[in-house]
C-alpha cells in the first residue's frame, strides 16, 4: 500500500525526541510482537527483566533519539513512500483521520489522539524504561505509541515476514488499536488474565489486530487533509498478504516453535499465527468494531466476521 503522493503530512502529535516520565511499573499493551523479547522470554517461562534490564525502575542510561529535526523531511505522501519514519508518521495521521470518524460513530465515545514517538536505542516512557530490543509498543500511562523503525527490518530478517509498506503500517495500526482499548477501558484485561490460549492477554492482542484491519478497510477511502484524495492508494492482494505475513510472523506458536521446538498454548500471550491473521481479516472485511469483540468470542479460531 502506498500513500497518495500529493497528500500533506502533518506531524502534529508525532515526535522523535525523548520519552515521557517514569511510571511505577511497566504497563505496556503489547505490540505486533508486543515487547517481542519479553514475549519470547515469557513463552519460555523466563524472567523478562533478565532480557531487557530494569524496565520498571530506573532510567534508561543512554537514551538515544532520532533527532529533533528528523521529521522535517516528512512533508508529502511521496516522502512517506520513500522514508520509513515518514511512513510511520503518515500512517499515524491516517489512523487518526479514520478513527476520528469511526470511533464515535461506532462506539459513541470521543476519540482522543495518541502521541507517536520515534526513537533509537533506549527511551524513558510513562511505563518505564525500554530499549529498541523490545520492538514497537504502546504505553497506556502516557497514551503514546513508541517505534524504533529498525524493527521493521528485524521483522523480515529475524521473523521471516514479507517486506512491504502495509506490513509496516499494520504494526502502527496494531499499536493504535491498543490506544482504542485504553479509551474504551479494555486494556487492563490483558494484565488480569496474562497467559493461555483463551486468556485476556490473547483476546486483547487479537482485538488490536482486528482494529488494525478496520483501519485498512477505511484507509484507502478516508479523504486526506482538506477533503483531498484518500490518504492511501487502493489496497492490492499483495498489500493484504504483506500484512498477513507480518501478523503470522509473530504468532505465539511460531515463536515457540522457533525458540524451543515445540508449542505450549498455556504460555500464549498474543495468539497463534492463524488467529492473528483471521482477526485482522475480520476487521478488514467488516470495518466493524462490533465484529472485533474478542472478549465475547466463544471460538477465537473462528471470528464471526469470517463465517
């Protein structure tokens, strides 16, 4: 999926500076891999703190950022098609446009934009200190989605996902899905029931995948700034396959199989590869928030939107 080259990028709400203040605990609502190394460690029964250090306490010792003026080059859709950081910002802008329309219409609640932060190395957030190794994540405490764009190449090289713009845009859309859960008061369900194939954590992540699919449903229809042409050109079959490949690459079963040679559903935190693909498709084919009610679903393997 590519952006309309003439669309104007508005970086409002996006920055490449340092993160926010420190919170008392890590309360991150997952990600495409959702703190990917933490997830791998949890799946193997280990201590996530041993992988990425003290995420709930002290400051990140050497916070590095992308530079205060690094987004100055992000002016048009052509820049979003050329530069990955501009693509993340433009995707956030598209997500805000879609959800400003659809969220109140479908939920009756007001949409409040999240912040979007690009960083490199380490960063302090409202949920604690984090490093690039954790992958993209959303922090409910400061309502900010954090991205180190180097993860997108890791997604291809390390986890075997296809490349392609929509694979990257899906990552951003998934994190914004966690923001919607925060606005709806659902995000804490993941922490109350953190593991297992039917757990609140899995249902929370699959719902974020479904919300990402809703964005894809509207993204090539939602007019850009000034009621111009849509933000994005029409989706192709390749675009959808790229997004599905990214969703599959970080399924719990696939990560477990690669890490330990076997699958243990009782340790799942994000759902299987097939489930993540199916719930994304549910959102994409229906465009309906109601269809994304994973918490009420009796069978997570068969979303109602695909029946």
